[in-house]
């Protein structure tokens, strides 16, 4: 059980964090560990109710930009130790990532990415289609052109990670209020002075925006216009089977991904460029759609023909919080003291949160420069310093 307070929120706090997803809770832990007292997390629904509880739990180092590779490498190392740290099984399993393509023109990209990952100390390798069939028996390799395999990548169970962080945060004295909405922000001059929540007002000098797909709405309350938009994505889960599939299989040609969970289920998704509400900034709809079930089932059978007899059990939708270059937004805003962003993670915030939380906690408390936080600041959009990783899938 996680001891969560009920009743009114405290009148004062050293920091208010908005969002009870992985970013909000991991940041609360890292700030508390560094000695900050009186931290309050407000979550408008339940812990993990945003993107975190709807995500695929994938953790991969196979990227094409040095920044993503290095952050993800740091993250894999963190996930290895996280269960011990949180005192809870995270179901972290390193079955590897097998990134395939059907498109021969993408083979150069896979080879270059492998070389860059190796230079960054990631142990990935380029594979021929026949090697893929050895890794995943019955994989249909007829149309495959080649692949990239990284044996250390893996998956973890999002709810365990969220509950583990929440429990540790509570132990460290953080007060986590669920069913508590942040409604407004009070500024005095160019400083954060307090927040108004559905359980009362809190005077605070620090506000940290970990609101995931709602980050843009929250930022607007302090006069900041984020370029983020939310994007609906769905996942489907099958009945449980005996363990047979080690890696996460992911295609950069058509955006399908699937893996086997530790409960034996096949779990996966596929991006849909024609999704009706994909780019509607006012759309927070997370209802499931039959069109996804059909697209996913067809694609899964193409890649893995024995899936023809598999019973699909359930599906759900969640929202990516997407920035123009699919990279997160970290750090403060010049001219607005005490306000920080940790948002915009697109489809890879679960894997990065444990490391970005650490870096952000250090930065918030000491003001120390961090090259990665600097490069992911909001001002990059004004500078036009955008780098899109070619392995953003979905
Ligand atoms: C289908 C899908 C698959 C994904 N797969 C992966 C994957 O395999 N690997 C990976 O790394 N990432 C994946 N992601 C992305 C990942 O889920 C997110 O990047 C990550 O969970 C973001 O965490 P967060 O804490 O920033 O946001 P969230 O988990 O969305 O948390 C934000 C919280 O803020 C709360 N909130 C918002 N506004 C307010 C307010 N005003 N007051 C109080 N509370 C508020 C919300 O209720 C919410 O719980 C996937 C996402 C989806 C949707």
C-alpha cells in the first residue's frame, strides 16, 4: 500500500509537481533524495492514468542520434538497478530489440546507426534476414531486407515502475495527492508564487510541469506556448502463451512493434498515419477503435504467421505528447523563475524518465548546466535547432 494523503493540500510547499506519471514521480524521488523538503505531487486522476499506464514499456538504445543513444544507454543501466532501488519487481526483461526493415533503401541507415551505437558503447549489430529467423523462430523473413539487433534492450511493466516510484517518494516524505487537479497558477512579477488546486491553494516557489499530454494546457496557465500536440496511439494484447519470443520486434518500414510480456501475452501496436484525430490539438480521445484492431492483426500475421490462431484479449489507447522534433522539452523558461518543463517525450518517455528525472533534479536544485538539458530546452525551437531521430516509429 502507498500511503496517500487525503483532505486539503498543504498551504506551502518547496515544489509542486503536476502529474502522477513516471516523470512526475521519478522527479519527486530525485528531488527528495537531494534533500528538498515539502514536495507535493498533484495528479488529477490516479497514478499512471496518463500515458505511462498505457505505454508498451519498451526500453531501447537503438536510435540514430547520439543524444538519444547516450540517454537510453544510461537508462538501461538505471533500469537494471531500479527494482532493487524501488523495492518492487519492475518486470524488466532484457530480451533485446530486433529492428527490421523491408525497404532495401533503409539498409544504409541501419548500418550507419549500428556504427554510431557501437561508437557510443552500445552492443548492437547489423543482421541479415536469416539471422532474424534464428532469433525469432517462425518470423516471416520473405520480405525483410535486413535488421539491427541490440541484445541489452528490453521492456518493463509501467505500473510497477510507477507504484515503486510513488512508494519510494512517499517514504522520502513527498505528499502525493491523487484526484487533485491543478487549476491555476499565481505569478508575482516574473516568479512562480503559488498554485490553485481542486483541494486548495499552495504557496510555492517551484512548479514542475510533468503533465504529459496536458503539458501544453498547463504551460498556457503561465503564459508559455508549447509547440506540443497530443497523438493517439493504441496497443493490443493477446491471450498468454508459453514463452517463445525474446526480443521486441519493431519495423521501421511500417511501424509495427510486438513483444511477449512476462505473463506470456503478445503485446504490440502499430502507428496509423491516417488516424482521424492524429493532429487535432483539442482531441484527448482515448477510446479504442476497430480500425486499429484490424490493422494490427493483419500486420502481426504478416510478420508472424502462427499469430493467425491467436486470440486477442483487449486493446486500449493512450496519447503521445509530441514535439516538432519528437524530442522532450526539459528545463526552465528565461524570464520565469521557478517554472520547469519535463514533457514532450513522444513515444519514448517511459524509457528516458529515470535518467531525465535525475538530471533535472540536479539542474533544478543547483542550477548546474547539463549539456543534454541545454540541448533539449524550449528555446531550441526559436533557434531552429531541431534534430529528428530517424528511428522514431509510429
Ligand atoms: C500507446 C503508447 C505506447 C507507448 N510505448 C512506449 C514505450 O514502449 N516506451 C517508452 O519509453 N514510452 C512509450 N510511450 C510513451 C510514454 O508512455 C510517455 O512518454 C511517458 O509515460 C510520459 O510520462 P509522463 O509522466 O510525462 O506523462 P503521463 O504519464 O501522461 O503523466 C502525466 C499526468 O499528469 C496528470 N495531469 C495532467 N494535467 C494535470 C493537472 N492540471 N492537474 C493534475 N494532474 C494533471 C495526468 O492525469 C497524467 O496522469 C508510449 C505511449 C503510448 C500512449
